[in-house]
C-alpha cells in the first residue's frame, strides 16, 4: 500500500520535474514578440519600445523608441546606437533594408543594413560586409544607457 502510493505520487510528480527549470523570458513588448516569432532573439531591441507597426503582408515595420538610445552590447562591448525611429522589413530569419541602428567598431560607426539568422548565429550586414555573432549574446533585451541610475 505504501509502495503503490509512493509509485503513484512519483508518476504524478514526474512531469513537473521534467519541465525546463528556467522559465522562458517573456517578450517585453509586441515588437520583441515579433522578433522571436521570426526567429530572432529579443536582445536586438532595447527594452523600452514606444510604438510599433508592421505590415503583416510585406513585413515592413517601423519602430519608435523613446528618443535615441545607446546600448553597450556584450560580450565585446560594442557600442550600438538606435535612432528614435528604426525601419526595415522582417521575414523569417531575415531583416532587410534596416535603417536606424549603428554600431561602433574599429574606431568607426557602421550602419547595420540587415540581420540574418543562421543556425546559432546572427549575421550582421553592413552593406556587403558581414560579421557573425552567437545569437545567445542577444538573449536579453537591455535598457538604454542613461535612462536608469547606473552604478
Ligand atoms: C502592406 O504590404 C502589401 C504588400 O507590399 C501592400 O500591398 C499593402 O498596401 C500594404 N499595406 C499597408 C497598409 O501599407
């Protein structure tokens, strides 16, 4: 009797223990949810998005932020700036005709013109030049710098 009861509770509890112990990070806004539904991590956008519009047919989107935004991207600490308006066209695994995101690297500012998802990596396009980074670097959506008291 004792044993069978133990066995039953074991079977009942087993599915719970098999669940992912780390809850999935909830997308902070519709714009972030749009990223994940197209195969991109939410960290490509700053945390706070003011307004967002997408044409579901063409994938053309425009995104309004609360002013220009500066973020230091881990792990290499590249400085990225977002204009208060970011536009582009998103389809599964691909963001094209991107405008409004610049990254500082090699002592120069580069406008990111497109982003592709390729396996576990993101391929950033600057015109015809590309740079590849692990997608997991962008799993977290960061606050714009200067919007919160920093240590
Ligand atoms: C959305 O995109 C489609 C295809 O490019 C276009 O025909 C349509 O007019 C667009 N809708 C709006 C509201 O811009």
